[in-house]
C-alpha cells in the first residue's frame, strides 16, 4: 500500500502522452484538466483493483487474475469495455506465447551446438 496519497499519482509524463494521443491534432489541455484526468484515472485504478481483489478473495486467492479484472469491470458497469479488453488480452497472450516459442527455439538451437 502507498504510504502517502501522492504515491498513488500516475506519472505525469505518461498521463500527458495518453491524453495527447487521444485528442485530435491542435487540441490543447490545461494543466488543471490534466491533473483532474490523472486523479480520475488513479481513482479508477484503485476502484478496479479493489473490486478485482474482492473476486480473488472470494476465490481464496491472493493473486489477481485477468478474469478478476474483467469481472470487476463488468461489476463496475463498464461493460462496453469488456470486448475490447478481452481482445487486447488475447492479443497480449499470443505475443507472450510467440516470445516463449522463440526463446525455446533459441535455447534448443544453442543446446544442439554444444
């Protein structure tokens, strides 16, 4: 857990980059608006984490899973994000699997040379 409230703030450079990438060219955002978005994102993350933790606790687990997060998003009434999140998660799993296969092949080829 964070010791101080400011420890829960997201890095301002990351927030600024996300905001900039989501707005059309030529649109600017005030410092106050950037801070408000950052705080709102922090609150959302805390709420989603807490809700997902409830699912893990109910299942007698200490590790949150992607499924816990998906259930939390649904419980929080953000259903419109479920399909994009599931697609993104599946893409990430495919990337991780591809990386593991490449690593395995490299190790295998290295062992064959020994």
